């Protein structure tokens, strides 16, 4: 009799453990970050994109012209992001939004949807531009465009030199999920 009750207790514990594991399983295909790891669930839901990741390290800022776009950053379910911009000249920062028909693919075929001015007259030197789901964008200098919000599927950034003297720009991006 005692042996049967121990067996039932052990079976009950195994059943509870199995149900707990099944309940913790995330059934939706997760977003993938730059390292190929799932975004959800994650204990520290922030990803930092370096100037190398963005291919925007000391990029030439031509006089009265535009820098090339950064690499495309897949955001998906991101709720906030901070773009760290360090230009040697006053610049306008724009964001290009992308869409893709094959969104679930690890390498989607991105199509440029629209380019928005994100901040105008961003000061020279290290500056920050913050964008979130519920708050209007803000910047440490310049004028932020109040009409841009997250979530967006994918983005890239570019800077426009507003003066006749060439310079350089370096970008970093912190994305929060």
C-alpha cells in the first residue's frame, strides 16, 4: 500500500513538471535578433547595435548631402529604441521604414516603404534620439518629428548635412523589447 502511494506521488510530480514545461512553451515563431537568437522570452530584453553592425562608423557626411542608409534593423515587437548619433556637423536624421512579404523568413526581401524626417537640426557631437510605442520621439537637441512611433517591422537611418562643410557620422542603436 505504501509503495503504491509513493508511486502515485512520483507520477503526480512528473505530471505537474510536464504540465509546467508545456505551459512555459512559447508557441508563436519568435522574432530573431541580430545574433539569430529569439527575442521572446528573454531576461534582458535589450539589443545593442554597434557602428559595425549598422555599417555607420565615421561615415562621410558630405556637404549639403546625405549619408548612405545604415544596415536594415529588424525591430518587430520592439517597444522602444534609442539612436545614438555622433556627427561632426549639425545634421537632419531620417528613418526609412521597410516592409516585406516574407516576414517570417530569416532573410526577408525588404522593400523600402517610406522615409520620415526623425529629427531636424540635431546638434554636432554625441546626441540621442528616443522613440517608443506610446511617447512622441524626443532628442537631446534639434526638433523631433512627433508623428513617428513604434512598432515598425524594420528600419534604417541616414543623416543629411545642413551646412556646406563636410563631416562624419557614427551611429549606435539600443533596441528594447
